[in-house]
C-alpha cells in the first residue's frame, strides 16, 4: 500500500513538507532527509498522480524522467537525489531550485532587448548543456524553466525528453509526441522526436514571447491549428513591438524557421548571437515589418508539402555544429606559423559544414599615457588588430554568418582564451605551437601548453613542419 | 546481481573466452548460455566443455537448433551448416552429446525468461524479427524480461503505453534503464558469429538490481578462429563470416 502523499508523511526516509504544486500529472512537495542522507541543499519530491482514471501517459513520462534526470549533470538541471520504485512508490527527489520562474518573467513581457538577450542566452546555455549530454527536452515552455539568482537557467520536467541512446518510450504514442501547443516544433508535429533543433524552435517561441509579450502561433486548440507552423510565417516581432531591433528579430525568426535546416544548428550559436548582437549577420528576416501577404504564404505552404518527406528522413540525433575558436597572433603578422594555422583552420572548417568560426586575437593592454598617433590610442589599436584579423581570415573566403572576429586586450592570453572558450561553448581551440623564441622556455610555460592542459574542449596545436635536419661536420 | 547473457557461440572458443573474461571484469556473477553452442565453428568440444563447467556451477544452459541438429536430422540447414554439424558429430564425445541432448528449451527465474529462439513455441525455432514476433514471445513467456538469441544482431524490444512492441537498436556499452513496469524482449547478440559487418563478439549484461541492460561488443582475434575453421576442412565461407562478421 502506497504511503499517502501529504505533509508530514515519510516516504523512504524523506519527510514531506509543504505541497508546492498539485497539477494534472502529479504533486511536488518540499522534503527533508535524515542527516545521514542530507545532500546539503534544499530538495523537492515529485510524485505522479496515480490511481483509477489517471492516464498512463503520466507514469510513462515519470519513467522517462527517472531514466534521464539521474544521468544529467551541471547547473542547467536540478541535482538528482533519489528515485522510488516505479511499481511501488514512484517518486524523484531532486534539488529545489530557488529563483524566478520564466512564467513570471514572461508575464512582464515585452522586455527591453538587452533583457531578452540576457534571459535568452541563459536559456540557450541550458539547452546546449542538455544537448551535449545527448538529451533533447522536447517540452520547453515557461513553466519548465527557472532562473537561479545568479542568472543561470535551469530546465525542469524531462517527462517528454528523449535520450539519444535510450529507447524512446513515447516513440509510438503518437498522441503524445507533441509537447505543448504553443511551443511544439514542426518535427514533433510530424512524430519525429529525434531532432535537437526542435528545442531551438521552442526557444524561438520563448524569445518571441519575451520580446513582444505575444506567442507567435497563439495557443491552437486543434492539431490542424498547430500544423499551421509547418508553413506559416509568424508576424515579425517588430510589428508587435517596435523596440525590437533588427538583430533580435533576425535571431528570433531564424529559430522559428519551419524547416530545421534553416534554423540555427545549435543552441550554442544562439547564445553566441544573443551575447554579441553586433556580430549577428542580418538577412531579409531582420528587415520584415509586416506579415507575409497571401501569395508568399501560399508559396510556403506549397513548399512545406514538398519538404514533408525530407523532414522525416533525418536520422542522426547529434548535429555537428561545432564552434571552432582559432587564436591568431596579430601582434606578429609575419610569424612563420600563420600559413600553417590558416591551412589547419581551412581543413577543420571543410570537415564541419555547420561550423561557427571565432577568430580571436589577444593583444597586450594599451600602455598608459597614450601617444598622439591614432594607432597608439586604445580604440585605434583595437581597430588595427581587427583589420589584421579580417585580413588573416580573408583567404578562407568564409560567409560572414559563420564568422566572428574578436580582439581582446588582456595581459594573460591563456586565461582569456580559456574564458572565451567556456563562455562561448567552444568545441575546438586551434592555436600555434610555441615558436622559435618561446622554445627556449620550458614547454609548460607556453600558451599552447597551458591552454591544452586546462581547456574545456579539444585543442589542436599547429606546428610548422620541421625542415630536414642538416648534418653538421664536427 | 549481474547476469551475463551469451548466445549463438557456434563452436568459437576464442570469442567465448573473450566474452567470459570481459563479463568477469564487468562484475558478472551469474551466466546464462542461450543455446547454439555448436555449428559453423571449429571447436564444438571446447565450447561445450566450458558450458558444462559453468552449468555445474549453476549457470543456465539452453538448447539451440544447432545443438538439437547433432542428435536429430537437420533437414533445413544449408550445406555449410550441415558440414559443420557433421564436424560436431564427429568430434563431440558421447558425454558432450548427452549434455547437449539433455538441455531444456526454456528456463525461468522469477521475472526473467530465457529461451534460444522464441518463447512462443520454442521448438519451432521461429525468429524474432519484428515487433509482432517479439510481442508473441513476450506474451508466451509471461515474464517481464525475455532474453533470446537465434537472431544474431543485438536488438531490444519494449512495450509502450498502448501495449504495442517497439524496436530499439542499442549502442554497445551504454547501460539502458529497463524498468520493470513494462515488458522487454532482448536479443542478446551472437558470441561466435556476428553478422553486422563487425567481427567483434557480442553478448549482453543484465543488472537485475539496477534494472539495467548493457549490450557489449568484445574484440577478439577472429583471424585465429577463422584459421581453425579452415584447418579442420570446413567450408571457406564459414571462415570468411567469422573473419569479417558477415
């Protein structure tokens, strides 16, 4: 017999406190644990509503959550504590997230663009973190996101989620393949639960709401109404809130593209653009001022019918959309290592069609007491290095939408490169091996070695091939 | 409690030894041999001896269609398979043959059912090659977990909310949560003759306490096993299959 879920009850040693939430699918209680099991942070217990008349989907979702929550790590998800036997006492005990619900924030929308970018980039970070752990959330909506006091976003409720290497318990349950009407992606509406870019579509809906206070496709009550998004172009955000700048409109509408291949290809790329508005490449989307007329909409509808088969064919769950960061020494433009570094970058970019390339130059801070010449002022120096960086990458002939150039003034190149790599979800750092002058130093003192030792990702250290060693007569 | 599930060993001692070592290193405490110890390979006697030893210590051992073919006629086998059965008949001792003849077709242990082919009429050697075949098997087994061989590729079937069986192709080495509130049918893979163009031996580990299933691929020296097949005069095609995993 199952212990009754009510304040004061004890389940497997966890003492139930206040009931924080009672919804259609279950309950959330605050709980405490005996000292020997106390993990040292506040906890909640989530338990499904069970009994006659309750839908089985509730317990299926709960099973999925029990499969996925324990293996997720990082600040973007609640920390897992314990789970109860599914057939006897199903529950999950996990970290209680104190902070603000996204629902509350959206209630205040429209927000200023800077705020949309701040909340949106935290959200994109969280989605990226979950995606790198092979999980797609598939039910992103305001109720399922919290913001910690430090600004980090936390994703909740993995009951509709999908793990790339686990059986999908909801795969064949077509009625439940779709998440929530306002946020569900075109792929989910076509019973495809294997595309991480579905989360990017939902993220686009959330950004749209934050920026305008309205939902791009409303909250349709019927399946046919939901299917509109397979072809319908949403109203441009600036038509609803004139303060939405072109860069933000570009980001939002790119997330909402009906065909996944036309969207951003990773949440990391969305986070990057939200943090670097000046680097966003504007397309026709940025300039839209009103909804598309009848004929363009009709053309999209027609196109969507033709694309439908193509959508279903995609299989691979992990999308290769890496962020590659190359460190370029613009202070020594004649260094012999540049051609090798350019060649390596060209090869890496060719291997990854959905790449994003960040070219970074770390220059020493401008000396105090700036000289009279333009090139000596801080801004003049900055501009000079940015020009050199552009010149460096120019031969690669990359589209500007895949490229960002960054000049950072700092004394410590290693720390700067590592910070940038972490902040921008970089997948690969490319940099030169120590040159002839640095070789006199111990290897571990070079930038290449300390970046390699501490990087959050892979590092490609490029060396100029050594010429044949001349044999010298004694 | 971790149980190693080994099937379709097909007289390949090299592959079996590699899997048993791997399972030991991964904490296997119990062993279930799901049949087809002989056929196709060079060393039926070596494999049967290992199974006899484990069975004496409590391991589950079941009869497969190739094991049955040693005692009965095997009309439906192809020429290469028949040659290998003939080889097994010549090389197995009477004691080894008696052991094979004595094996059951099905074994049960609480919520688990072991069978070589399908729990639905195991004597017919039906292949579980579709969700509906898996459904028939699970229903006949009347248990939460059914572990089978016979089909050489690793595959996991599970029941969804509507009672339909769904097919899932596992990634080797990833522990998959298999909670006991639905029925699961696992094809554990072939130790001695994988056919998915990967010669590495296949077996599966079931962690009963954690309700986890991990499908494994274990690399071993398939060239040695193939050479032995050639040396004992069996058809070249059987050596190639082991060497290339086809």
